[in-house]
C-alpha cells in the first residue's frame, strides 16, 4: 500500500493543528486528534478499497502482429465494487516493441466493465510474450493507493506487414512499368498450352505470330499461351553470419525474409509450388513444396522467426538436402551474400556437386553506402581513402558475382527497396523465356 497525493496534502494541512498546540488551553491534543483521524480514514480507505487481484482483467490481442506498423491492444477491466475508482494500468510490453502509451489512466464506475486501448509497434520479427499487467488503484476516498503486478500472459507472433509490403511493391512495379515483364509470362513457347488468338500488341513475341489468321485478316495476330503450372520453386534462406550486416538499421536477413513472403505469395498466385529451406551450418527449417492458403501459412510459420546464427553456411549440406528431398527439378531462389571469391566458389561447387539438376539463382542485397562513397567528391586525403576503399570493395564484389555467373548460376543484386520486385520480375522472366523456363 502507498499513500496518495491527497493524503500528503491533508498531512501538510495538519500544520494548523500543530500551531494550535502551542495555544494555551488547546494544547497538543488538537494536533494528535487531527492526525489520528487522518490515519483512521487512511485505514478505512484501505479496508474498503479492492485489491488489484480482485479486478477481472483480460488482454485482447491478435496472435499475429504486423512488423513496423501500429497494432491495437485492448485491455478489458471490470470493477468488482459499487464505487467509482481511479485506475492506472501499465502493460508489460516486450522490449522490442514501441508503445504508444506507457501508462493509461482512467476512471471506472461501480461494477463497470470498460475496454481501454493502446497501440504497439514491433520492430523485430519473432515470437514474443506479454507477461503481465501492472495495476495501480486509488482508494475509494483517495487516501491510499494499492498496486500489484498481475500475471496476464499472452504470446504473439510478429510477421512482416504483407499488406503494406504488397501495396508498396505494386506501386514500384507500376512506376517502373514492370508490367511488360509480366506480359511475357503469356508468351511462353515451351511447356505451355495454347489459350487463344489476339491482335498483336507492342511487346508480343513475333515468334508467336499466327500467319494464317494474319493473312486472312490483314492485321498481325499472335497466339496466346497459358504458362505451365505446377512447377516447383524453392526459397533457400542463408541465416549465417553473412546476413547480419545492417543496412539502414535493418539486417540483410530481415530484407530477405520480407522479400521471401511476397515472392512465395506470387509464386503460388502463378500456380507454382513453393518450398522453403533455411540453413546455416545446419538445416534449420524445411517445408516441402505446395500451394494454397494452408500451405502458405505453414511456410510463413517457418519463416517469420528465423534468426541469424554466428557461424558459416554449409552449402553442401543445403544442396544435398534439396537433392534428396526434391526429385523433380526446381528453381531455387538462394538468398545469401557472397562476400568474396572463395565464398562464391564454395556456393558454385556445392551446387555443381550436389544439386546440378536444379536451377539456382543467387539473390543478394546491395549496400547503397558503397555506391555513395564511390562517388564521393574529393576534398582531402580522407575522401581519397574512402572513395578508393569503396571502389575496391565494389570491384571485388563484381569479381565475386562473375564467378557465380561463369559457373552457370545467375545472380541478382538489388537495393533493399527493390529486392522484392526485382526478384519477382526475374522469376517471371525465367518462366517466360523460351528455352529457359523453369525445369
């Protein structure tokens, strides 16, 4: 129990009885009676005020929260007595969450049930626990304060914000007019089925011109084909230390995971099967290829809380696992960061020795800082050093990626903001290019 501000003010008001205690005929009794009454009222207030444990409190929160956006949390609280009470509540928010209101103060009428709300913004993926709620109740007469921490526990999962990510990448796609890349999906000539004939539009493949209809109508017409469906795509996610570098405060792994969610959704929208392997020195998660809402949820549950391990990636183990579990040839989207030529050779050799029938594409993330430093204006010796170092790192990176390209592994290095849409565009192009469609 604590005393309230009201009690302190009343105690300070006892200065007057203290002064009167020096008045002849009044004596010290006025001072003692005043303070005795004050403490009697304090004890009475404590006795009639409910303990925090008597309150019925429930936290209402979605089991899946969205990363980097505000999520609403509701607290339902019921007053167990007939009197009006002043309540202060502080929810125990996980450390990696930003809370909109740390302490919520409100009044609760007699036997009233009230819902109060606040918002949190998670800044990291993963699984978290709201362990308890701290409740502070002012006494009925406002003289005491009763405080307790109540064990109200709830577990939540934090996923990338798919809705905002999807809208963002659609906007980028429109801005860059990448729709032409998606139109090519209709132009496949190998492993496709004839769908219809339509008048030629800019961007259509001349190899699909229907000369019979063109001669009869006097205008160019082309055959339209349905893309082959039920092909197999794997997301392979490197979770080793090479993915720990932060770019604009976000790790390479987080960028890769965000992209993987949207890419997986896109793959299934095109009728293909999507699987997942996450690995470092060990195989950590594996989801066999499939499609549909239930399958996407299984994949999301395996991907949302992957963490970086401070060890090296075992590409031989990753590719041999793929080869053993996936008999049918597939497209492998490998999210990693080849940091030097030896690392690139390790990836290429592991693929060539253990999974050569699968088509692999390496996806990496650029650090925009390197490009900015390589264009730095020279003003002093420090500028010369920084620009030279950046140019050297960029040249080493080009050499590293050339090893993969020469080994038959196409690569895609994108800025963090365009990684997702560039990956989707490359996937679509691989499906659309005659002769290089998915295996």
